[in-house]
C-alpha cells in the first residue's frame, strides 16, 4: 500500500469514525446537570454569595412561614430561612460524599490490588475478609461503626467510606485480573518489561479508568447514606444545617409545614441525579474516546 | 445467462444502498438462475455484505435502498414492509452467516432452532417437524442426527455449527440461499467440507449467492464470479474467465494475492503502478541470506498440558522438537486445537514447559529465570493474530512505539519523532497515524503497527502467531510481502504459525505440521509440499484453496 493510499484510507476512516456513536455534543440532560453541579459547587464553596443570611439565626416571630417572596423555601420551627440553611448545608453533603467515596475507593484500591496481584494466599484472605464485610448491609455496617465511635459528621463520613470499600475492592480485583491476562500485558512481557513497569503503566491505569466513573456515581450514593445517618440522628447534630438532619426535623411537622422536608429532600434528589447524569456521561465519553 | 427468463431465482437491477450521505452500493446488477452459484468477491468495505443484506431486507433502519428491479423468484421485493419481509425470509431466501456461534441461540438445542422456521412457515405438526429436522441434519452431513438435535450450539465444533446453520437456512427449501463468508472462521479441511456441501445444495437446484473476500475459496464451487470494489461490480464472468484472465486491475490484484502455490519470495501485492501492465510481474526474488547452519532457536522435547474443567489433563503440546536456522522461516501449520498457540507461548516463555526446554542462541531460555531472560527479550519479538488486543487501549500509536523503543514518553524530543517516522516508514505507514489509537486504524494498519513495535527492539527472531489470519486476502498479501522484505533486509529468523497451509507454503523454508499437540511431519518446505509423508499432511494439502485451472 502506498503512503498516499494509506493516508487516504486514514482520513476516510477518521471522517467516518467522528460521525456516528461519538457523543461530541452536550445533551439537554448533561447541560442541566452541568449547570446544577456548578451551582452546588459554588454553594458549597461560597454559600454567602448565594445566601447571605445566617443559617443558624433564630427568628421565633416568623416560624413556620410557607414559601413567600421573603423566604423562598419558607422557614422552620425556629424561624430560620430554609433556603439559607439548604445552601449552607451543601458543603456538608458534598464534602461527606466526596470524602466518603475517597475513603472507600482508596481502601478498595489497596485491598483489590493486594488480592489481584499477590497470589492465592493473599487473594483468599482478602476475599474472606471482604465477604464478612459484605455480609452486613452497608448501612448496618455504618451504624455499627457509629455505635462504637459515637455520632458526628467525621464518624459518619468514615463509616460511609468503610461500608462502600468492599464493593470497590471487589470490582477492582475483578478488573485487575481481567486486565492482567490481556494480550497487551503479555506483549509488554515479551518486550522485556518488569512486573512493576507492567503494573504501573498498563494494569493499574486500565483498571482504574473505568472506576473513575463508578466513583462519580458513588458520590451520589454516599450523599444519600450520609443524609440517612443524619436523618436517624447519627450524623450531623440537629442545629447544623445538614440536609438529612433538616429532613429529620421537618418530619414532625410534615402535615402542617411540608416545605420543611420537601426542599431538603428535593436538593438531595437533585444532587444525586446530577452526580449520576454526569457519571454516565463521562462513562459514555470515555468509552467512545 | 438470458435476461428475460422468469426462472431466475434472483434478479437485481441497479441496486443502490446508502447510509446517510455515504453511498455504499452504487448501482449493482446481477441475476442468479436456479441451480447456479454466483460468488460476489471483494475486500472489506467493498459493499458485498450490504448487498447481500439488502436482498433480505436487512440493510438496516437507516439505509436507503433503491433499485430498478429487485425480484426474488420472480416477485418484486423492493419496498416490502417488515411484516411482508418476515413472511419471505426463510421461505423464499435463506441466509448463512460467518459466525455460527453467534448466529445460533446458545441456550436452545439446535434441533429447536432449525424447527423454528418450519413452525412459523408450515402447518407441519410437532412429530412431522422433528422428522424433517432429522432429515435436514442428515442432508447437511451431520453424523448421528438423532443425538445432535439435543445439543446446544456451544457443544458443537465450528464445522458442525456451520452445518446446523445451513440446515436451518435450507429447512423450507428456499429457491435462493445467501452465504456470507460461510467458511472464513473454519479450518481448511472443514472449509473444504462446507464448500462441498454448498456445491451439493447448488446441484440440487437451489440458487446460491456466496459472499467472500477470498477468491481461491469461491473458485472451487462458484459457476460465476462477480468482483466488487467500492460499491460497484467491476468484473463479472465465469470463474475460469475471471480467475484465469482477469481483465480489471482490482481483480488482478486479488488473484495475485492468493499465496498458495506461489514460490517463496514472489511478491503477492501488486502496486498501483502495475495497473497498466498487461500481466502482474511475478518475479521470484532470490533469498539474499545464504542458508547457514546455526540454530538461533531450538525447541527440545517440549511438553505442556492443561487441566480440563473436570480435572483431567489435556496434553496441548506433546514432545515437540524443532530448530530455527538463522535467517530462515520455519512454518508451523495445524488446525485449531493442534497446540500451535501453546507452542508460540512456550517459545516466548510466557508459559513454562513441563518437560523439555527452549534455547535461544544456544543459551537456556525457558529454563532461565525471567530476570536473566529479560536481557535477551529484545532479541525475540512477537507478532500476534489479534493486533488490536495486543496494544494498550489507552495508548496512541506514538506512545506504543515510543515505549517499544525503550524511550521515556515524557521526553518526546524531535529525535524520538524522527525515529518513530523511520520505524513507521519501514512498515509502510505514514506519520499521520502517530496520534491515532489502534482502534481507529484498519486491520492491515494495526498489524503493521504491531510489526513496527516488534521491530523497534531490533530483534533477531520474530515469532508470528497467525499474523495474517484476521486480514483480507489482499491485505494479507501486503503484510506477507512486508515480512518477506524485512526478513531479507534484516536477516530475521521467523517462526510463522498459521492454520493456512497456503500462507505457510508461501513464506516458509522449513515446515512443521502439528496435530493434536504432536509434530507429525517436518522438513524442508519444498519436500513436504511435493511429497508429504504423513496422511494428515496429505489431507491438509488437498484441502488448500488454490486457483485450479
């Protein structure tokens, strides 16, 4: 084949491959999710920018006000502005979600890599340990940790992180084993690469790339769990403007003041949907890249 | 062929198929009479499969199909609704696809699969259907049909699956059978059997449309051959005429690409310049490397077994010995399951032999530790069948080759790029492929990148495991020529493993025939091909597709 021909074929193929199946344009759902994510990040980093009020400021005279122009999302039993509290609570949710996922993922990587790389004895041991962890429903495991170390935001984060770790470890181990036996790892061996070079340059990157997507989806899950713990009174303590705790406070008045539970719940849902949509869109893009 | 005879099983007049703005089939006309076999031959992307699918109304939802005439058994089928097509498929036209493993439902016994079309299109009762299925399986030559009907497709061999698929396609005795690459995935001996079966079906009065990229394969049974190129039929005629005295350049190129019976050193791929030449220049190029007596790679009594799921041992390679002489090619040929790939893995020391050893340049290779071996690894390169799978999917061609050159990717100096371009130039690729990932390249280009990677470390020995098996015949010709050139320029010693005896014959100085893990025959290629000693070698040789006059 002459160079000219090769080039022609090449550009032909490039033109074809860029047309179908490759999502270059941003869809409506992705666009909305992107804007929401930006809003949530700004709310977490600079809540004063979007809600200048004090999330803990009590004003008994304006308690239980339904949504009005002055209080967009209404007020709670102590007259605190729910909009202000929700925005100030964003940082807890996002931070807990990200930190818990990081803990779970980090632990998962360590356990999964040990199990996948270090031979049968280690694999067996790690697997039995993971199975014990799997035997507890995730939330129950988190509850156990909190019972031992006492409630609080930090404990809740660690608890959620630990209870998501076995899932990540399992996936990493499976992925590692399948990557380890691929033809390109063999090809690297044939080229004379050492085990460490192969692990660091081929196996780990190919194992972890798909996990990145999973982690994005995992943040959403971690946020729900953290909110659940707070709702049960085991995470953030009541006056703190945390969404789960606010939901819990609103529960008592759900028949008379629906807005107290509706808006925190809405934000939990929106955050998770945002994380999920973004995770899936990254996944699709990486698959077609 | 008479134009007006109504008995034509299929009439296609000016068929055009396009996807979006791309015309894939650009005005194709042909017809097939009953009892005739027409082969449409072309490279991948020539539009032959799309043509076949359009005849079944399966071109796809986004395809635009138009034609002046499109008649199955004398009845127009252009613009039929899906519902009307369903009534026709199976009854008026049957389809046999390349990969029977994918075409058959893995969870249903093949008897049920074959009975499906009988259930949908006839009023036969269950008992009558069961009888008909047995008849069909018997007709396609599946031994012991009564037992086979109960089997799942995964429990059958490739050839048996293909037979079952053909049985399903002819269940309703359709006037036309379309076979799209029906033998591409099969071993040569099985391929010969399936071709004989298709020929028998043709003789029984069915019109057969055979789609293939391999001229030699279709020449065995096709009455007429149509060569397709870029969405057009460039040449149509009797098999003898098209293969014997091809008129068009595309056809000549395909004929020249067939490796069987071409002496070693003959170029298979014709360059574009040869387009005007009256006949393809087939000059045997004398081997520049004199045969030396030094063995660079030796296998001494290699054995290796694997544990089957039920715990018993399967001896994949059994006491295999051979030696590769410097600057020559040793061809290892055998069918699937003969232990070829296990041998390749043993030679590459990716797998340790249970008995015997591999020596490289007289030094211990399989017996050495990986640490010692690593120093010698650059001298032993490998080329794989699945080139795509052998590249890290995250890496571009530039990254793959930079890594193979042993250079750090972070310091991509202009000097590195120059070396990459030189390397690509050696395998006939343009620098434009550097930023691309292998996924975006064609099969031939991928294999060239694979060869470039193997060459980067300046190896002396190259172990090629089915390097051209997944390529079109014409691309295969280019890759074989490239390997030949490189061997002469660099004095490479090659182990060439293939199931295709024609290819092995063309490239090898020495040949080793493997069967069920054992080496049944070995010796100089000319001797083995002229006078095979072992009955299995004779059987293999007889099955090689070649252009018979």
